C-alpha cells in the first residue's frame, strides 16, 4: 500500500486519469494512435504522459507506438497485437489445440505483413509472412479484450505440412493428424488456398492410411490432385523408401513407422 501511495503522490493528474481510464475500460494493450479514441478523451500531451508512465514502470513500451500495462504477459495476445492481420499458428497452434505436448520456446505468428523476428518481454517470436489469400481458418481463443486469433485445427495441420520447419518435427505432425478432429470440407478449402500439391498428397495418403472416419470427401479431392511427380513423404528426410504409385509418394518413413508413430502416446 505504501508503494501505491508513493506512486500516486508522484503522478500528475493527467497521468492518474489516464491510468484510471485504462482500468475502467479494461485495456491491457494499446497503440498510441488509437488510445484516445478508445478512451473517448483527448490529452494535451499524450506523448509526455506515456513517457512518464513508462519511466515509472506503470506501463511498458512493447515497440514503437505500442504499449501494455505493467505485468501483462500473455504472449499470444501480445504477438498478434504487434503483427498486423495475424494469428497464432504452426507449432504454437498445434500445442494450443492439444495436438502436441512438445512446447516451443518460440511463439509462431502468421501474418500477411513482413515483420522481423524479435524478442518481446522475454518471449521470442517468429513471424511468418503468408499471402493474403492464404489467411483463412481463423478462430479466437480467450475472452473480451484478451481474445487472440489462432488458426483452427484443420488450417494448422495444412500450414504445418506446408512449412514443416515451423511444426516441431514430422513425427509431431503425424501424431497430430491421428489425433485431430477434422472436418473434410474445411481441409479441402484450406488445401485449395495453400495450393501445394505435395502437401495435399501427403495429408491425403496419411488420412487414408490411418483410416480416419468421415474423411472420404477429402480423400476423393486429394486423389484428384495427384500429379505425375513423385514426392518424398518427409520432405526433410532421405531420398529412399517404397514408391506408392497411387499417391505418387516415396515413403522415406515406412507405413509401419507411420502407424507406429501415430499410435505412440506420451
């Protein structure tokens, strides 16, 4: 209590008023350019107020023009706040959907804008730029002002196959497909948007091999996309293994291994 009294005594009236409005509106993060409109009030010297509150460690500057209240540390809300038109994706989304128990020290954010990877408040962020037409399949986690966008289960699976280097490993992906509750029409829609035939073949083959129920519409779609070129099942693996003519895939992870991986529990 003594600390708060001390801080209050050393705050100006506009600074106190600003902090009170943040509390009243339950605002945890804000942009310099938008905060007055959100609070419904103009301040004569907003830059000075914010600079003083940062100095007093009552708010934190996340990056230029973007701030959060002291002590706020939701890395998913922060990551999607600093990147325009973004969503939590790849390995981070796999984990949040309960499809992997492997936890990355990096938060993966998908965005339609170029943004350099950086560390914010001790958390490392990997920002992956995608074409605007590939930004779909977005849902929201959290409540109220603390909601954040995240790719849904089907889009997460497709994205991870598209860029497996961001997925936490191929074994994790194989297990995720075996565990995920997927809707075939969503999977078709997202595969069309990502437009990677090798990815469609790999997912189609795996879904068929694992005999996942209710996925016939997707398997039918995937088979129609099969081209003449053979692709390795694991694009980061060795060029070896059985050739599967139906899917034009080379199984550098054998059927037995795929089935074994998908059944492994932690």
